[in-house]
């Protein structure tokens, strides 16, 4: 039997996942990583290429050990968006940063001062703002590391870096490169006018462009020695994690919607044409399926918030769960199951709804706590965090509806949060639409495997791959008894968030995250 390998350079970890021809996950290995700040550079978030490549190599070797007779027919890579790597004219790596690197505050301010309308004009062309864009960070290098800037001849995303380390040439795709604000929505090509408008060398945007599912190279002898893969194994273009996750859950047609519950929560609504949001609040992306686009919104750090709560507030519960072989999150969900909908009015303040043109968030906090130990308990606070992620997701989908004119008839829920039955039901109750889950939880990895399969001709196209490989697990129907409770919770959150954001804007509290220049 032959296999497909997906590699994922995520925000919090690197992963390797092996699938068989029927889309069954056979093995997976992951290694956590962090993105260190550059000394003396506030807001910076470097991507440690050498250390992280060694971690990915360990992941590959581990999955090959788990399946000793593995015959990898093709490999594809995915990664977090926004993070990128610069190369010289000989495809040698020069510099890299991770996704929410925010070092370029002064460069964003300078661009806005020079031309107050520039960001909005570029947003209408690219679907992106300066918040996570590559242009300000390239200008930061121009100002602070000119020796790197002058050598830069190509740009690639972190998924492209994985492919290049395996042996492929430096290439880039719209689904990931688009998140850095480098692509024209209409043409699906790198936009040289962006470079001219922002004032950096257009040569940096000379990278060849490939769509998801394109064959782009093969595993080199050096990479084969490092990883244990067979030299000559085909390498197929993947893309950004959210877009490949959308493929992995079978959302490969216009009108379908998916929610991914990881470190960030991403809401992806498929479009058959590029649209623009006159308010600039939502993001317009390229699907990894050629010929499709996506309206995207993001909830910041719900996964990180529950991890913080698990580690900082519930270390004893975590330790007891691990000692008994249980998942700490499953134990916390079981505890929270008896808490009534609305969590006794507890209002977490973490991520705001999506406002891509003015992207900032209030200070993390819990409002409306009480001194009643039954009402204000760890189970209630944990459930409140789960409800908050769903509430902000609803706010985001309503903002997408203002542009598309449609609210999803159902959503597909995937990634780590979808493993929690309570969280799935909460999402259905808050959105008041059915929530579908899939058998394979590693949706992004499965999407990468599907890219690999399309690239070597196992499947005619992505719709064919989805029909063969994506398996439904369960449908969570909304509970109408909770509808009024969550309408009330939503209204209270909408009213409570602006004053908290104002406190952060005044510097009285510390923002969860602010885009450069905000």
C-alpha cells in the first residue's frame, strides 16, 4: 500500500501526519516550538529555521517508525499564514519571521502618513491590510538590516520553506502568499504594484507561483538522508493551514463554511469570486482550490486561552488527568457540562470581533464574576471561555454576511476544539445552525494529503478527493431552549467589549494583541 505524507508548520508546533489511500490517518507526530523575539526588537517573532527544521525531521522519522512498511508516494506541506522567508538569488535562506510578528510599527505609521489612502487601496486589490502583511516587515529590514534586504530576491511562505528544505525550488501559492498581502485578488498572481506603492524592490516578488495540487519538485538526496524519505518522492504544492483544512473537511464548493478551532479560531466562507468589504473589517483570501476565494475572519487565541486556564488555573486537574491517562480538556469539559448555558453571566473579554483595518483587542479579563463559589467556579469559567469563542465566531459570521448577503446554513467544525462534544454543542447553540464534525480531526493534514494525491493523479480534482476521503462523524443540532440565553449573552458581550477596548486604547490596561501601528 502507498501513503501520503502531510507536513504542517503551525503556530505552536510542527507536525507530520501519514495517511493511506483511503484517507485513514495511520501515524502522527508533533513537536512544540516557540518563536523567540529578536533581542531589542519589541513585537518581533522570529522563525528559527534550523531548530524548527530539526523538529520537523524528528516528526517525519517518528511517523516512518510508526509505520515501518510506509511507502510515501507524495508529500505536501502546509503552514500558518503570514509568516514568510526571504531568499537570495541562489535560493539560499536569508531571514524568516512567524505569523503575528509585529515589529514594523514605525514602518506602518510611515506608510499611513505618506499616503493615508494607500492601505485601503491595497486592501481592495489584495484583500489584506498592513496588520499582518509582509510589506511593512520588508521595509523594517530595509531600515534595520539593509544587508539582508539588498540580497533578497525571492519570498516564500513557511509551507514553501518546508517544501524547499525537502528539495523543491522556492515557489509560492496564492492561499498562503495571499495572507501576506502579496497577491492580486483578481489575477491570483503576485502584485508588483504593491512593491512599487510601498517602496521596496519588486524583484523580491519574482517567486514562481503555483496553485495547490501542482507538482513542484522531488525529495533531494540530502533531505532523504535527513528524513528517511525516499529520494525522488514527489513534492506537491500545499498551502496555508486554514485553506487546506477547508479542503480536509470537504468544503471545496462555493457557499460552504468551516470553522477551525485551534490556537486561533478561523471562519472560512467559500466564494466563487473575489469580493471586497467597504468597511475593511474582514479578510479576503484565496482558497487552495483553484478558482475559489474565501471570506475569512479570525478569533484571536481561544485555544491559547483554554490552555492558559488549564495550566495556570487548573494545574491539579491537569496533573490528575494525565496521571490517570485522561485528556485534561476532556476532564474540564465533563466538569463544565453541568454548568447551565450562559455560565451564570460570566463574560470573558479576550478577542474582539474581526476588524482587519483597526485590529486590536482589549486586555484579557473575566467580567461579572461573583463571590458565590457555586456560580463562579472553575467549571463555570471554563465553559464561559468555550462560549466566548462561539460568541465571537457568531459576530464574525454576521460581519461576513454583511458582505456576501448570506449566513451559513450549517458550519463544519474542525481542529482541536472540535474534539470536545460540549464545545461542538455550544457552537451549534450560539450560531443556531447545525454543526458538522468529521472523522479525521487533523483536517489541515488531510487537506495536505489530498493536495499530494491530486498532484500525483490519484484524484481527478479536489471535489473527487473530498468525496472519496472526507467522512462525516456527527451533526450537532442547535438546542432551541438555549437560543434566548445565548442571544442575551451575545448582546451583553457586544455592550461590554467596547469599554474594555477603550481602557486598552488609553493604556490603562494591556491589550491582548495590537497590529503594528494601532
